[in-house]
């Protein structure tokens, strides 16, 4: 299984931006689909969006604000988050081929 490490989380004001990275221990080029999830305390881990070889898709609450991309040469997937809202506060996880990263905290607060 691939090992995943997220980075890029932090504290940002409403309306701000962050870019999360998910770097894999090995090549991701053979993994067709990778995804981002998020989880709030006491809640379930919810899908944010995914990227495949053909397209990306997102949950309605982040459409138009979040963008997922991948760089197979760097074995890295990204989550660009713009126009952040307090309700985006969560721990963000990446997922690939049955493996999860450790998560990175995103806090949106004034």
C-alpha cells in the first residue's frame, strides 16, 4: 500500500486560501483515483472531492471554491481551497488505494 503524508494546513481568516498537499511514498501514476476527505470532531469522515485520470468532482458545498489536482511526476495531489468559510474547519485527509494519510488541520476563524 502507498503511504500518504498531508501538509499545508493552518489557521486562516474567512475568505482566505490554503493549499494542501498529499505526497505519496511511491508512484501515484498507477492509482487511477485519489480523493480528499474531511472530518470534524465527533463527525464522520466526509468526501470533499476526487481526481481520476479523466475528471474531478466535488461535493456541492465546495464546488467553485476548491480545486483538486495531481502531479504524478511529484507523486503529489493538491487541494487548493479558496473563499474559505468557518464551516470548512476540519481535519483534511487524503485517500488512495485503501490508504489514508494522518490528516492536516484546517481552521477558518476570524
